[in-house]
């Protein structure tokens, strides 16, 4: 049975009073579990959610925990919304100890408000702009950490390693593939963390990317009919453990490790992964903190730099 990597239990008792974290997509799945744990340890968590009411409903359960929490509106598929969120956040808060770029979606063909391919635009470009707009407060609050949620899917299957198609980033020429677009966006998350680590060297702000595991969550709901999701849940549930399907709480462990482990900064920019049956080779399936991605493009320095420059242009920050 695949073994879930757990954050050291001592770290989950660390007092986080006075610390402020932003968690995107905090109303569901691993974002909710990460937020709950941080509040349990005394932190203040800002849940950045596109549906404020959904966030407020689930955060109501935090009322008896030692820390505090609030929901602020953020739609990563809109650059205007990302800009508004950062204005609102900076107007309200004087520090930021951790930014968890957790929200994500896999969905059928679509565009963001700004005309980007929906998954690259939401999963990467929205988070890219958010991170840039919050960099100064992260630096001022250092030591601080940035965690970018990626996925094992970034590695690709078979001989074809996933890459970033700069010639057709938004599927204007090639036929659309939801999984290929998702994989490209998740490779971008890894490259983003790697490039941030280099650029932030010496600031005591460190960055990490994470495959959280195969989590029982709402993920993929948009591409799967309800009856199929229900049937899969029923059929797979008895085999969950064998397949390595984990709870959102277990899915939050890698993020929490990257946020809280004293040794994590010695692996600044690295990719951390839970186990996965999806990795092509047995040695990669166990995951690792940190681990070497089987996709050489995930370690491509030139690719990471080019992605950073292109992303800056696309979100209107210039190169
Ligand atoms: N589940 C897995 O097995 C798995 C495996 C590998 C990686 N991951 C990654 O883990 C992360 C969390 O996934 P999860 O399993 O916790 O999924 P989830 O339960 O579906 O949660 C995803 C969160 O992202 C939010 N979101 C989606 N589009 C958004 C937008 N435009 N603006 C702001 N928020 C948006 C969702 O908000 P709404 O509730 O409003 O939709 C939700 O809060 C994702 O980045 C995913 O790629 C998941």
C-alpha cells in the first residue's frame, strides 16, 4: 500500500500566532485542510476564494480554533480580480508569512476574462500575478515562504515529456486537450517556484512546488458528469488506500511540510511530492521531500526564465 508522507507532528504543534497566510482556493479540498491546520496552530488565514459565500460557510467551523480566519474575494481567471485582491489585502494586512498558491482546476476548453487558455490562465498566470503583487510584503515579513501546488501530471506519460508550448500557449492553432493544457499549467507551477527561488535568493523568501497526492476532493468535477463521479467514488472507495487516494488532510501534508519544516529552505525551489501510482517509473512513485521530477523540463533553467518573462508580459508587468 503506498505510504503517505506526513509532516512531522512536532511541526503541526508549532505556535503560529501572529503569522498571516494567504491560501487560494481555501474553500475546498487541500486548501481547506491546509487553512484549518494553520488556524489550529494560531495563525491568521486569509482564504482567497472566487465564491466568498462558499468560503465563509466552511470557515465558520474554525470559530473555536486558536487562530483566526477571513475570506476575501479572488478570481484567478481575472487579472482585474487578482489586482483588486492584492489592493484589498495590502490595505488590511501589514505582514504575510506564507502564500499558498493552491487553487486549481481541470476543465473543458475555455478562456479567462483576459482571453488566456483557461487552465494556464487560472492555474499559472493568475497565481503569477498574485505572487508578484505580494512579493514586497513577503520580503518585508521574511522569513516567508511561497508554495505552488502542482501535480504529478506535469511529468507526462510515455516518452513525451510535458513542456511549455510558447508558440501556441493558448491553443489557438492546435486541437484542444484538457489534460495536456492542465499538464502544461502544472509544469508552469513547478517552473514558477524554481525561478522564484533563484530571483529571491538572499531575501529569506523561499519557494517550493508540490504534488499533494491523489486527493478525494471536488477536483475534476467540471469535466466529469455527476453520475460518473458518484459511480467512481462508490467503486473506488474500497480500494482508495491501495491506489493511494488520500484525504484532503493527508493531501495538505506536503504543503505544510514546505511551510513549516526548518530544513525546507535548504531545498529552495525544489519539487516535493507525495506518492503516486501515475508516475511512469517505480522509483518515482514513492514521492519524496524533495524529489527529482522524472520530467527533465521541470529542471529546465532556461525554460523557467523564459516562462517568467513571458508571464510578466502576459499579465501586464513587462519583462
Ligand atoms: N485532487 C487531486 O487529486 C490533485 C492531484 C494533484 C494536484 N492537485 C492540485 O491541488 C490543488 C487543490 O486541488 P483540490 O484537490 O483541493 O481541488 P478542489 O477541491 O477542486 O479545490 C480547488 C479550489 O480551487 C478553486 N478555484 C478554481 N478556480 C478558481 C479561480 N478561477 N479563482 C479562484 N479559485 C479557484 C476552487 O474554487 P471553487 O470551489 O469556487 O471551484 C476550489 O476552492 C490544485 O491546484 C490541483 O491542481 C490536486
